[in-house]
C-alpha cells in the first residue's frame, strides 16, 4: 500500500455531502463497495451541471482508476459495481430508473433526484436527449490559482479575491474554457476571462440544443422540488 502524502496546501475543491450521510447512513453501511459507490456518487454528480444529475454503470466503468478498485478485469468490475449499486438502491441512498432504451440511470435520493426520476418515469425528460458532463478520478481539475498563473499571469491579492468569487459563481469547467479561449485569443487578462464567463452565464450553456428537454425537467426539479445539496 502506498502511503497517502496528505492534502495539498492552499485552496482545494470541496464536495458537498449531506449531514444525514454521517448521522444515519455511515454506521449502517457494512459493505466496502456500497460505501465507495455512495461517496463516489456525491463526487461524480458534483461535476455535473443542469437540473438533473445522474450516472450509469458504463460511466463508472469508464473511470478506470475507480473501476480498477472493484476487480482485475472488466467482467469482475462490472459484477462488483452492479452489486454495490444494487445495495445502495436497496438501502435507499440511490434511486434507479430506466431510459426508453432500457438502460439503468442512477440518482442520489434527494428532492432533486426524486424529481428527475419522476420526470423520467412520466416521459417528460430522458438523459438520452442531452449530453451530460462526465468525470474521472485521474482527471481532477487543477487548482484555479495555479491554472491562472500557468495561463494568464502572476497572481495578485486582488486577482485572488476575484478568482475566489468566480469559483463560487461559475462551474470549474467554464473557468477552464474561458482561460483557454483567452490564451488562444492572446488576451491574457482576468477582465477578458471574466467577460467570457459573464456572457456565457447570460446566454446559457448549450441552451438552444437542450431547451425542450430542460424546460420539461425544470418544471419537476425547481421550485418546491429543489434542494440545498443539488444532486
């Protein structure tokens, strides 16, 4: 076993986990696979955007670093992952629904997850009608301050404050995209990057392509159906 080197200095990405996980679930989960799946679900869905956050078994298998911890080959990994998913569903931590093509789709059992599953069951929304972001353990996004210094310029206290605010307001993927656009345009300034982010937020990401499906889903996931931890 390789010893853990410790958490790095500076600002790190944080993942929201409901307090009930610790007060009600942690002491009950007696299977390592189920525990890993449950924690991974919160991490994975935190990388997604939009009203519906979900994943499938193929998504888990595609994350080679994670799936490798469930077996030495894909057949063993698939069986172990499916067993862990079934345990989490049986416990009620995860919810499962089927797409029109028959594929299982998993949600965290939160108000938002329940609303998304209800919309799927009513035919108001399907993950097959949109593209959702994926994530992998070996592709964790770099620290926003390091990203700025490597691509835009020296970090000043004022810029650091702006970056902290941007990190709270915009998804990490948006910030990376904006910095990449700024570099390609040879406009290496935070003002230029911030302008890209502001325009994207006003316009909405891929709004035209996903509008029909998203409008149906928003009716089921916003308002009284929304929850604080948006999984």
